[in-house]
């Protein structure tokens, strides 16, 4: 089936934000008296919307009023993004090589997207086609956001291809009738990410931008620049 739309997740795919966000949330939770390790925060919260993160705090961590935690998180996180946020290695070159329509589908809110992706030139590579879970009834793993993207472009879901680094994103894409590539950050500390994403329904899994380029060439042989190789070479 021809691919007519590429749908990119944001955090952990386009931008290297998840380690920064996990560290800031860990600090906010510890300030609120929650005893939890930084790796556990990364494992429990990465890929979830803020609504789901609130639920985790209440149901799993026993925080009766997590709103103050997330207010403190935003106060710390946005300045940290301004200081240290960077795109995922190789991703700007890959995105700019694509000759098919593309958009962003993120579980993050619009405010966070503006204060993360919005700090980087990658924002302009996608704008105005940057979509948040706030725009639909339910966040990933529901299919709502992916179906919203397809409707905005007037493209059948079966002709959309999703790139996402979370099982929730892959499950949502499959539920929307789309194919999905699982993306793994080479520095991700969580075990067996390729296996987790494949089990969620990814048709293939790519570690880093170089492998993603090769995977996309299989779906879009004429829509990914063949002149990219040296810019996406895997570091020695």
C-alpha cells in the first residue's frame, strides 16, 4: 500500500526530551515526598499524556493532589528545555529529506510542544501540522489522534505510516488502521525496547535515525533522499 502521510511522534523521536523530562519529574515527585528512583520515573511515565500521568500519580503513587507536582514540573522543565534541549541525532536531516506530507502527533499538550519542539528549527519543518492529544477525545493508545491527522490531510488511514517510540503510540496507530515503525533511541536505558515495540504491533523497529532512514526507504523508495548517508552515519 502506498504511503501518503508520515506521522511522527515528538518526544523521543524528533527531540531528545525524555531524559530531561524524566529527571525534572523525578525531582518534582521527590519534592512532593514520593520516594521513587529516576529510572522508575522514566519507565512509568515516558510516553503518557499528562492526564494519564496524573492518574498514575493518584492510583499508583498515592498522591491525592498531583496538580502542584505538575505545576512545579512545568516551572522547572521549560527553562531546562531552553537550556539543553536538542533534536534526536540525525533527525533534522532525515525529516528534511522527505518528499511526502508529514505531521507531528504527540501526547504532549500544546503548551509543552511550543516550549520543546517550538524551540527548534524542526518546528518549522512541520508547522502548522503539529497535533496534540488535547485536540481529541482520548490520547494514545486510543486511535483518536492518528485518525485526526488522517482527516486533516484527507488521507485514508491505511495510507499513513506512524513513527513512534512508545508501545502506546504503536497500539494507537494499529487501532487506527495504520502501519507503524517503532523507534528506539540508542541511549534509551529501558530493556528490550525493540521487543516491546514489536509486540505492540510495529511492522519494523529502527534504532536511531540511520536505521529509520533505511526503514523508510523500504516504504518510500523514491521519497527519501539518497544523498543522506554521510549525514546519518552511525557514530563510531
